[in-house]
């Protein structure tokens, strides 16, 4: 699951950079940024929930 989230974060980062570099693709930068933040938030929520379940060892 972590690998998938990392791959998605990398993909969204690439889309954001391409959209920022190419003048006509500003919308791509916006979409990439939004998807990057959404994926990061999802990953943080999923990994945060696991820490509370396991507890100290």
C-alpha cells in the first residue's frame, strides 16, 4: 500500500512540474497539485490509523 501511495505521489509531482514548465498547461499543474495533496492526506490518514492500533511493544 505504501509503495502505491509513493508512486502516485511521484506521478502527481511530475504532472505538477510539467504543468508549471509548459505555459499552456497551468491547469495540469493545478490538477497535479490537488491530487498530490489528496494522496498525501490519504496516506497520512491510513498510516496514522495503523500506529494507534498496534500500540507499544
